[in-house]
C-alpha cells in the first residue's frame, strides 16, 4: 500500500491534499514490550487495537476520496476460471505465458497443483489490475479453446512411426512450425497414436 519509497501514499497525499499517517513500528514494538512485561495500561491496549488503522487528515470530502484510493491499493485474491486442461499451456516454455501475464498486469498468478484438478487460477493484486487481468485471462482461454482442436491418428504400422517423427524429431518439428500446431507421439509402452492439436484448418 505504501509503495517503494512511499511513492503510493505520497501520490495520494498530493492528489487529494491530505496527510496520511500509519502506525509506526516503534510504537508497535513498544506496545508489545509493555504487554510482555505484564504492565496494565489502557493507552497501550488502545494503541495496540489501532495498529491496523490509517489516519487521514484534511477536508472531509478529500479524506473520503483518499480513503477509497488507499483501499484500492490493498491486494485482493480471486479465483479466475481457467480450465485445468490448459494449465500446462501456462507453464510451457519455462512458464512463458504465465510470466507474460504476471508482468503485464503486475499481478501474481498461482497455478494449482496438477492433482487438485481444478478449473481456475489464483490471481493476487490490486483491485483495478485484477479486473484487467481477468479480461486478459478470459481472452487467453478463448484463444486456447480456438487452438485446441484435436485429431488422433491411430492404427498406423509401428515401424512407420520413427519415419513420421524424423531423426531427433526433426520431421515432426518441421510440420509443427509449418502449420503452427502441436504434435504429440505416444510414449513407450502406450498404444501407438499421434495427437495433433491447434486451429482446426491447420490440424486437418
């Protein structure tokens, strides 16, 4: 809320011509020491109960506006819908997409563990940027849905699969780049199949 080098509160103070005061750490520590010594003190009790209070001084209307501006700086956390099947896309390529969204909107995005199997991501940040991030995340989901048309190829002769894959996967990689799709081959021990995923026309 305060911001680096008090930049946030200073901006609000200047904008609304008010004075903003936070409970000092020194007073907080002193109160804790007094309480630990077991000394009854009504003032200490009052001060301790006010540690989470910010005092804003100025004209009434300006104080109200400054209060709202301060509250908008308080981080909030929301679960934003994001299908579990696309969580891996957020984390692909060293979490490139995740880092892009995080940096663009100055939010923190946590992807639930795979075993939780939930259709959302956890986003933390200031109220206004959370709303902007939600819209971007919804757009990204729509884009992923559009690019998630899949075709499964089965029944091919096993000896042909290495030729389809190419030396060190070069043939599959060439097709991926040419058609902007994703090609997945079955793992060792699984039934032979090839899965293609991307835009419908490109996959076909």
